[in-house]
C-alpha cells in the first residue's frame, strides 16, 4: 500500500437523498408515491405517440412486485413501501427482468420529478427561492453570466460602495458553485480540489455544473479525458445517464435469471461497455439500460461500479474535511460504514467531519440519525469535536458565511470576503429588510 499523503485543502462531500429536496426530488419515504404519479405523466408526456410504454410497463411490474413482496414482509422486517428495501429485495430475487424493470422505473420516476419543476409561486421578498448575487461590474476576471441567471425580482438596497449588478442565481447552481469554488475563481488555490461522493442516481449536480461551465470528471469509471478537472463526482450507486446495452434474449429462453446471465457473460467475456450520456433522455433514445444498483451487499454484481468505490476510498484517504449532506445512513446501505473505515484508516489529513441534516434539530440523544452516526464513528471523535452535527438543510448550511468559512469555501478570496470591493455579495431576504450573509 502507498504511504499516506498529506492534503491541506481537499473537501469530500457525501450527498444523500436530502440534498435534492429543494429540487423536488423524492426522499426515500416518498418515492413509491412519486412512481405512481409518474405513470400518468409518462402516458401524457409528448402526446399519444410518445407514451413511453416500456417505462410504464416497468412501473406496473414494480408495483405488482411490491404487492407480492408483502408476503416477505410478513416473515421479516421489510418496509415494502421503501424503494431501497424493495430494490434490495428485487436484487436478491435473481430475476433479470425484474431487476431491469426496477432500474427503468426508478429512472423514469426521477425523470418525472426533475420535469415537475419548482413550485409555481409568484416571487416576493420572502419566498423567492433564488439567491441574489451582486457583482461589481468592473471586475476583470473573465466571468460570463450563466444562461440560467436572470434579473432579481426585488433588488436589495445598497447603502455604501460601488453599485452592483444583481442576478438571480438558481439554488443548486449556488450550492455546487460554492462546493466547486466557482465564485472565488477556478484558478485560485493550486492545491485545492474537491470530490463529491453521491448515493443519488439523478444528475442534479452535473446539470448545475454544466450551466456554470465548471469542468468535472466521473473518475476512472468512464476513463474520463478530463484528467485535469479538480472536481470529481463519484456516483456509488450509478446514474440515470450511465447506460449499457440492454441484455439480449438468449436462444430458447424467454426469461433468464441474473445468475444465468452472469454465467453466460463470464463464459463469453461479455461485460458490456459503460456509456456516458448528456442526460437520461439521451440514454433512453439510445435504447440503453440505466446503470443503477440498490444499496445492498450485491454491488459486486455490477462490475462497472467497482472503480467508483475504489476512487471513493482513495478520495477519503486525502480528505481534509468530510461534509455529509442529506444522507440518513439507511440500514440497508451496509457499505457506508466500511467505505469510511477503508478511506479514513490511513488518513493523515482529516481535520473535521460535518453531518448536515435538518433531522438533527432533535436535541434528544436518542435521535435516530444521531444514533446511526454514533454507530459509524467512534464516540471519542464526537467528544473531541472532530465530528460536528449541523442541524440545517443544504440552504441553511451553504448560505451561511460562518459555515462556508468552516469548510474553507468562500464567495471571494478570504482576505476580501468582508471588503466592500469584493467582487461578490450575497443577500438573502429577511423580514422588513435584506440581510447580508
């Protein structure tokens, strides 16, 4: 094993389903209801000639499997309305058809959720979800306004300094912009780099980065050519825009089990190539199957993701700070504990671990999430302040200058953060006034 290396500014962000709540992506507990709603949307999307029948059939098969799975829940403690429990049970069923239907139904449901869009509210000073970003017009750093940034509905009152141009920055472009050092300038900090490890299948992070024109890499899983990108996105459970050729039917077989398909593939050395697409729509038009896997012991069944997990372990070995956002550490994902153990056991760089989740507002020591965190990390790390609970959502965490400073991510250079001549200013609405953060 290589000797541990020292890193002084490497943030590793670990994202769970809670990260996408503001984008109206479903939490685990809501996923099955989203899937039921997606069936009608798929029937209407694009008119009768584009009813996306395969996806609707996949959803129907998953819902029928959920009904049959109730018998298993009678014997063992399974929540068949929890998509992760159901996905894990399907993976253990050894049915290639069911496994493919499950991945297709999940991808189609996320497509529905992304197209649902933000809540249709008329913006007021108190409900405008965008971030008001003020920028000095004479800043000469080559910045180009992203296409999604529009004018602000209620520009703040400026009492001092040079007047700024104000833009409405969509929330997730602000969040990933902070994580990727977009505002401070990508050229700053030769030793600064970041890794986003995500358990989510959606492309919320990538879509925001593309709009900001921030380069990123998926790591070695796709042999990305962007080897110089300082930001890597490691998708441990796969992605709706990663595809493989759909399994071909073998002669004389109408249905085939997973174990049989793997045996035939191994004998013929037929591991299909992994392809990256712009989005799920492009993958679907190419008639490929999305590569997503359940949070179970059976990840070894998808050979492409082994590289992702290896990259995640390597990233944690040089992490300066680990920031866990919106991840509830579900009992089904037994790999998380060992991922951290493998990555952090040889770390000489780690300074702090933040667990960011609004569920932590429960002050009781028996808060379920706190108990799960205590089962993953040693208690003395909490006592020594190495691990800190942050009872906030992603908005409350990354919009607060104190928290941004604690993870070493600023809107401007640290020396210019409070200077009136700093290029960027963020204002958020408060009752009867705008408050600078």
